[in-house]
């Protein structure tokens, strides 16, 4: 059955897709969103488990992230801070060390200042990743592990282990040979090359009513039609516009299409004709994150705490999210989803006891974003060489077909802010395209 025409079909109801759909539909363009999952939000997901609304994916926000902050203000959403973390436990060279959070963070900052010292040389304008393209090309072949080796003699063993713990966390991988150093520099540049600021951005403030509140605000503010549980299988270019086929056998037509989907799943859709080679190649290589979060309801806490351990551990950083008496919730970042079963209390308890030997895990949970067919990875982290090899091509439109996502953002790529940025900039380009079609200029 051939359904009625749209100006734009947006594939994917994550932050990028919903933002683009809001912008276009509110300008009078007839817009349809087709979402594969039975919910909106994509790699953000508030799910009620273990007696609490838990953020299974993207969570933390900051005023250094202008696109999401503007949305938070626009919809009058409240922010809440994670509890002040007093104690710190970190593992370095197989030994458990304890101190205050300030002590541990002081050590990390000392190492990060050395690790990140050349950041601004490569990304003096953080929203223009190609501003110093020739210089960036010189270092894009380097991984985070390469940079760690370069500075090895300048930092103590303990700081080296803490740097490995934090880059494993930030880049959600246990193999630091893979993620590109340029992505580390890009994030640092956006935080004014101040590691403590970057850490605050990474995990200090959340939306009080959850990311769901912002997702719903954006959707409620749009005029777009939405169909959930509708995976798209084929996007075919016609003489005029596109045909979009769903797995369930529906066919929709539109003048323009935005595939607001992650890098890792581009190749799950059959594009006819094929996209630019680079787009398929990056999807085949995949971006490098391969982890997820683990949430644990625990007993036996003595105080709020932050924990760290190097790449060999399945969780490289964790903290107390809430505490009530000696009970509370811990949240940790698993750097390789295959290495820890987040739903197995015995495994999770054994892991957390590396730092807190007296705790008991009552129950635990997580969502495996790597096995999830609609993401096949967690937050986007480019591998070495991917920025300069594919970065420009993934931003290129092809006769009314556009990619949008945090994965292709100029600024906070990897964060919700980047998804909103990409939704906004892509919608502007689509508006211009529709205008050109109307004037018969295409
Ligand atoms: C564990 C985790 C922790 C994170 N922590 C943070 C954080 O604290 N702060 C932060 O800012 N960011 C964080 N992020 C990153 C952030 O969540 C993402 O960058 C952002 O949500 C991506 O939005 P998006 O719209 O680009 O992509 P997505 O949210 O992935 O949206 C893409 C949508 O497309 C749909 N889709 C895919 N294929 C198809 C298809 N064939 N047909 C139809 N629909 C399809 C998907 O179901 C999905 O809804 C985290 C992510 C994870 C996984």
C-alpha cells in the first residue's frame, strides 16, 4: 500500500530526529517520524527498574553544552546535581588506594593537563573540527593509547592508571588502541581545555524529571506525525523524492529524508542507490564504544564515593548515585558489554567489592546497547583516522537525503547536545532543499 506524501520523513526518534522534526513541522513542512523501537528517545531511556526511574543511556547535561541547555531553558525543566562525593577508591598497579574525591581528582587533573596540553593547537575553534585540518590530519592516526605512551615518562604509575581508567570510561572501551586522540582533544577543547570542567560536564548535572521529560517536550512541541515500532528497511530514491519501506510492509513517500540514526546501524538500511562509499565504510568499521551502564541497589555503604580502575576491569569508574542510610544505588560504566553481565548480582557484587569490600548487591540491571539492533554501540566515539577519513562525507547530503545524529555533530559529538545540534543544522539544510525543490532549482 502506498501512503500519502510527506515533505520530509525522519527515520529515528532520538534527540536528533525529534529536533529536526520539530523544526521542520513547525515551519509548515509535512513531516513523518518513523521509529524502530516502541518508544522515543533512542540512546536515552528512562526505565522504571529496582523501584526507581533509572537512566539507562544518556543522562548528564551542562551549560557548557549550548544546544541542550537552550532546550532545557525553553521547556523550563529543572536540573539536579549528583550527591557530593566524599570518598574515593581507586585501583592502581593492582593495589586499592583510598582518599578523598579531591585527592583522586587532583591526581587525574595533573595527568590530564599533560595528556591534553596540545588540544587547542588542533581545535582552536571547537565547533569547527576541520579548521586546522592539515594539523588534525597529522595526529588523527593516533589513538588514546598512543598518547598515553607518549607521556608515560612524565606521569607517575598511579596517575597513568587513573588516566587509563578515565579514558576507558569516557570512551566506553577497554581497548584504548582504538579510539582517536582527536576525539579526546575535541571534547577537551569544548570544555575550554579544562579537565575538571570536562568531568563536571560528563557526570554532575542531570534533568530532574529525566531525559524523557526533554524528549517529550520536544515531541509535544512539534506537528510531526509519529509511528513507533516501525523499523525502516529500504530508502529508495525516485525521479522526484524518496520511497521509504518499513519492515512491516508499509511504503511512504517524501521529497526529502533524514536518516537520524547512529553510524553503527547505517548499513542495516538498504539505500537505493547506495550512499557515498565513506558512509557505508564507517558503518562497517563502526565507531568504537562498546559498553553500557550498570546500576546496582546495594547495602553496606558508609558514605558517598567515587571509584576508578584501569581498562582491565570491566567497570572503570562508578559512583554513588543516591544514598539513604547504608543503602543506595551505584552507577558504573562498563567498558565492554561482553565482560560483565549487568543483570547478574553475584558478578556485579564481586566487581564492586574490589573497591567496597563490605557491600552487598541486592539487585542490579543495565541495558546492552551493543546488542541492541537500533544502536549496536553506546555513545559515539570515533576511532583513530575516522574523523579525517569520513568526517566530511558523513556530513554531506545526497539529493535530499541527509544523515543527522550526535555521531555526526560538529561540537559535542557523542553527547545529547551533539544530537540536538545535528537536528537543528540538518533541519535548516532540509528547509533550504525543500525551497529549492519548490522553485524547481533541483
Ligand atoms: C550508556 C550511555 C550513556 C550516555 N551518557 C550520556 C550523558 O551522560 N550525556 C550525554 O549528553 N550523552 C550521553 N550519551 C550519549 C547520548 O545518549 C547520545 O549521543 C544521543 O542520545 C544520541 O542521539 P541521536 O538522536 O543522535 O541517536 P539515537 O538516540 O541513537 O536515535 C536514533 C534513533 O533511530 C532509531 N533507528 C535506528 N535504526 C532505525 C531504523 N532502521 N528504522 C527506524 N528507526 C531506527 C533508533 O531506535 C533511535 O531511536 C550516553 C549514551 C549511552 C548509550
